[in-house]
C-alpha cells in the first residue's frame, strides 16, 4: 500500500515556544512515526517575506532557530522530509500557473490572507500599501501543498477553512485541463491542547508571556514563578481552588502524571501547599521534561554544518517529488520544455 503524503509548513519567526511544541510539533512527531504517512515539513521563508519583507536581517537566524527546535523535539530528517521553501523553485513555478487560473475574489476571501492583512495593519500599513505578494499568499500556500500533491494537511478545527482554497484551486485546475492530476487535500484534524501564556492570555512571543523550547532551566524556573495562580488565594494556608487557577494547575494537567495532578489538587484544596511551592514543583517537572530536548538542541547548535546539511539534503529530497508533479502540470498546461 502506498503511503499518503502529509504536508505542513511553519513561518520562521524565531524561537518556538511550548504552545508550538504541544499544539503542532508533538503531532508532527506522531505522524512521522505512522508508517502509512510520508511527511513533508517545510520552513516557509518565502511566506515570511509577505509581512516581514523589510526585516530580512533576522530571517537566516530565525530559520536556524526553527530547525533547531524541530530537531530537538523529535522531528527526524531520516524519516520526514525536512526542507526550506526557497530551495524548492518548483513551488514558485507552480504558483505562477495556479495564479493564472485563480479568481481574484477567491484570494481576497481566504482567511489566511485576512490574517496576514491584520498583521500588516497592526504594523501600521494601510490597504493601499499591501503588496502583490501578500495578496497572492493563499495561492502560494496552495502551491506549497500541491507541489507535493499532499493528501492531508494537519490543522486545528479553526484552520479548516484555510485548506478550502487549495481544494478549490486543485478542482479548478483539473476541470480546466481535463485531468485528475492534482489531489484535493483534506484537513487532518488534530486536537490542540490550550496552553495559556504565563499571564493567562494567549501564549505568544510578542506578549512576552511564553516559555520557549530553547529556554534554559534557570530561565524556565524564573518564568514559571511569575505565572498567575488562584487569584482568590491570599495566604499559603488558605484553601485553594485548582479549577480557578488560570495557568499553573492547567500546566500540571498537561505535564504532570495522574498521581501528581491528584496530589497537587488535593493539597491545594486543603491548604497544604502554597502557590509558590506549587510553582517550584511545576518548574522542576517541566525542566525534567525539557532536559533531553535541550540536550539535543545544544548538540545541533554546536554542530552548524550538520544542521545546514540536514536542510540542504532534505530540500534535495523534496525536489524529487516537486519536479515530478511540476512536469505533469506543465504537460497539461502545454508549456514548451
């Protein structure tokens, strides 16, 4: 039985945090271990230019940081195809062909584009200054997926609409050129655990409330000690309300064992453990979890040539499939080659 292709990309915006780890990367690791799937994981540096075209000084380092975090948490380049978007020129060519058949209003109504426009407006841009590249973001995203004819794209339930334009474009291409060449990808739904930032809001680098995969043991402990707990509890001996604790107890539910969660919950309710002690224990637990990940990350960080080789070789491997798809597309479009 032939394997089904899975594709997922991530924009290189810098070091990743625990929200990325739990919400995306742990699922990627599980998918690569499933022998029924052939996984393609790409760093979308072209996509980064749509909103950060004037901030390219950090692009190379951000790409490195993302790759380090992927490898550290268990993305295996010997199993998955790990590649850099800009090293796959076939995607750019396919983007051109797809842009010729895609109605403008399809791009304009795409939720991905709306998200990008929102980011640009937050940076002070107005609609008149939006770039052609940004408007074409949904078509380039579709080209990413269709370059490898991926059957599935892992997403959360709130991202399903992002895949619809790719399905529409693939169907339109097939109808125009009387073929079944391009696969209409399906969203592969994943449960994304909600991990709030240390202040109780959405975790994000720009909010300065995140714990990064690359944080040291000391930094992680310091950050955990700033996390909000049960706001109604004033003294250590006050009876606690774990279910009203916005950050620390939910973290225990994710990172602790069943016995540890039960012990923390009971002791909190009985006033036998204070919030500070609870956070110190949580920091210890989290650092134990992250220790092997940090060790692996440090290995690759200290071996930059190995890191570069992984990305180059993975991109070469990705191009084999990309060239195959593009050649078939060009045969249908009747491009002279």
